[in-house]
C-alpha cells in the first residue's frame, strides 16, 4: 500500500503528488491519503472518482483517511 500524508501540503502540491501516485501505482496496489479537513477530503474524492477509481473516506480523530482501492482506473498504464 502506498501512503500520502497531505495534512501539511498546499492543495496544488497534494493534487500533483496524488496524480503521480495514481499514474505509477500497479493494478493490485491501494493508496491511502491523509488530509486535515472534510472539504479537502471531498475535493480529493471528487478528483479520484473522476479518474475512475473507487475511494472511501474515513474520519480518524482530527483528520481524514481516503482509501483508493481496486485500481481499475488504469493506474498501471
């Protein structure tokens, strides 16, 4: 599993790194993204969903975890 701790990243940096991860991950890999607020979690979910990947959001204390699984979004291309 790949993980991106984006709690201290600016939005443009977060999306740049996430795009790189999505394009380099294998078809059996999953990605976890940690973000600090619900608004950012929803934006990341929308971005990932537009790429065709399934994503779930879970709140953990004061931050959110997005789990991108079953990389059917063509990450291995």
